[in-house]
C-alpha cells in the first residue's frame, strides 16, 4: 500500500476491498485513487474539492450535466412513491409512460419496448429475440441463428455481446465461451482495409457484407452494427450512406438489422438516434447509457410490431420470451429517463448540440495540426483523435508506449478527465457543456498532446 493511500482511509479501503473494471489493479494499487465526491454541471469534484471537466460524460452517459435540478427532482419525487417493484407480472406508471415516449421518439416502425439494465444486456436481449423470432416464424426452415458484425465492433461485456464484438484486447481471452459469428471489415477510412480512398472508393467496403448476405442469408438471424460511429474501436465514423446500404441489404436478404445505439443514442450525434441521420429503421434497437441522462442504470431493446407478434400464442405453445431481470422496468430509472427526455424539449438539446458541434470542430482545427495527430473523427459530440508515431506513414504508437494514457494523465493534472481508447483520445463531453468549457477542454487537450507526443 502506498503512503498517500494510507493518509485517506477511503483510498486505503478502495485498495483493500475493490476491483475496478478494465483496470490493471497492480498499477491502481500503486497510485492514489481519484475519489469523486460530487458533480455540478460539466464538472466532477474530488474529495479534496478539486474540479475536473468531465470529458467522457462519465463514460458517455451524462447528457445535461451533473445534478440537473429537473433530474434530481424527478428522482426524489419518484422515491416518495416507490423505489422498485418487480416487472414480472406487474407494471408501473413511469415504465409505461417512458415506453410511450420512447416509441414517439424512436425511428418510425419501432413499436415495442423491452427493458433491461445496461447496454450489454440490451444487446443480449436483441440477439436472443432475433434467434427466437426466426424459430417461431419459420419453424420448419433450417435454423437461422448466426450473426454478422463488423471487425473492431464493441457491443458490451456479456457472453453474447462479446461474441458479436471484435476488439482483440478485450475479447480474445474469452473465445472458448463465445459462439461463432461472421465478421466483415469495418468502414475505417483512415486505415482503409482495402487500401482505397473515400469517396472514390464508392464505399467498396460494403461489398464483403453483401457477398456474405448473399451466400449465408439462410443461416443469418441478423446483422448487428453500431450506427455511424464504432465508438470503442476509436470513434470510427462511417461514411454517409453506409448504414442505409446495410439496411437495404438486410431487407433484400431477409436478415434482421440490429442497431446498437447504446453509445450513439440520445443526441450524441446531433439527432436523437444516429440511425435517424439516414432515415433507417432497424428491426431491433438497443439503447442505454444516455437513457437516464447518466443518473441510473437502465436499458431497453426496441422492436417492431412484426417481431413482437411472432412471440404471441397460447401459453403452452412456449413462444414467450423467457428473459428478464430482477430490476427490469425500475421506476426510479424510468422516472428519471422521462425527465431526461423532457429536458431535450425544454432546452432544445438537439439544436444546441448541432450548433456546439460546429464550434467543437472549429476548436479542434489547431489540434489537427499537431505533428502526432493522425486523424480527428467527429460525429456531433463524439470525437476520436488518433495519435500516430509518424503522420506521413500513419505508423501507430506501439500500445505499450501508452500514449493515450499519458496524454490523459497530463490532462487530469490540468483539470480534465478523459479515458483514452488505446492510441485514440476520446472526447465525449456532456451535451450541455458550455462553449467556454468546450474551449477550455480543447485547450487543455491541445497542450497535453503537444507536450506528451
Ligand atoms: N454497446 C456499445 C456500442 C457500447 O459503446 C457499450 C459500452 O460502451 C455497450 C454496448 C455496453 O454497454 P454497458 O457498458 O452499459 O454494458
């Protein structure tokens, strides 16, 4: 145990009792943990009263800032009614109202809401629904139960969602537990896997998916995709029209389209849902993160009436979707999610994000000039800054150099919290971040990249 951690009993207890996610605990134990006690607007405040800009929106969940009075009130008001009752065989007013509101806002054609508690599980539910759907609508046909997805996709950490993901570092160890899938190259224009250049490539990267669907559609239950931005892969932004082409192909080959809006949903890209940029309605849509504005763990899988209807029947036909969790439809989460959606209307959040995204793009221009910045990818309030050892050759920094981590450490000292994705610095500020805070955030990042690389 370090000297600094023994000074604070909480730090010592953290070191003694906790195990943090995605964290090398040996390194964690050697350092003093940053204990966040409070939040206000775009800031997180630590146990010593130091303020940090929340440059990751607390891992992409916070939308309207910390301690938003409308969200605080909604939560306490619901607490006076009830904190939780089961959703198995019972229902509750906030869950009903929220489902109605989500359907109003979702891409046209999505008509049913199935609740769960986190993004991975919302994806897991979509996969299970897809497999059971095909069993029930074509019981005599051959099994349609495999999935196609993009390489470098990240859909969560449960076994199903890891199976349809492909980030080597996170997923390789669990291969013995995973089901086989079909993977195709992603639209990663900066390092095009086909060696082509956009737009003259004519989006040739879609061709392997088309060939796969053509040959394997009889066994494919669905294609799962992060719409517009492959977030954990390093904020890889797909070229315009890519998602619409995937939709077209899925329709043509009778394969379900599952859109994972866990990271992109709720205004992050400038529309309520990213697939709305391309007028796409998926067959299943997973949402979480921003659903409660960063207040409570809640998730949902939205689907069409056609899919829902395939699960109807007499009890002993066993068409029921046998899936659910103890905290499904939690009233506190649903109440705060409803208030979250109200803020979108009251504060014109989407129009504000679109306007401030343009400011953010302007602020990032000098960052793009830095000698070790290879690529800046932005879609609304999702930004990935890829650092490279050599800009001409695009040679990446070896991962063990931990360049992203070192930049983030320097930002932290200067009052900005970030969580890098390998060599990519992810900037995902709360949608409510003010222009002068955005300016400060980018200035800190600029100096940290300049001095670290
Ligand atoms: N899907 C996407 C696209 C994500 O980015 C994430 C998390 O980052 C998840 C699913 C998993 O969500 P959760 O961490 O809530 O399980």
